[in-house]
């Protein structure tokens, strides 16, 4: 798999607001300078560029993993926003993803995910 900063930067520009991208990059680079470059190149310019899954599928997987982890509400909110605004998911489909996860991740984590969904759709 070839990693590409150009493809990663293009993906970030297409899927995130400049303010959102600047915020997570600053947070990563504050104590680990250059680590945001790794995310852009390896994740957005590498993993996200692989064939086999559409962005919509990747967002569902991201939302499921983040909801199951808990404690990552800002990231979950961002991925919900991308799922709806960029990947074409409806709010009903996103909600159904979390309802489907409920028996696996529990009611408290599902409720937290729904709060993230509310924040993502209102913001």
C-alpha cells in the first residue's frame, strides 16, 4: 500500500472543515510534532485509499468502533457528521446503526452515541 500525503490532504479537505482538521492536528502535534503528518499520510492517504469499501462503509465501521470504545465523543461526533454530510447517510440510518449495536455495546454507550448524533446534526 502506497502512502500519500497529497491524497491524504485532499481527503481531509473533502471530508473535514478547516477548523476541525486544524484542531486535531494541533492537538496531536502539541506534544508529538509531526504526528498529524503520519495520520494524514498513513490513515487518510493510505488506509482510506484502499479498494473494497466505500466511504459510507468506512464511516459505519468507525462509528461502531468509537461507540463501542466510549470516551471518544469528539471523534464519534466528527465521524457522524462526515457520515451524513459527506458519505450520504441519513440520520435514520446512523440512528439504526447505534440501535443495532445496542445489544453488543450496551444501553449507556448507545445513549452516549445518540448524544453525539444530536450534537453532530445540530452543529
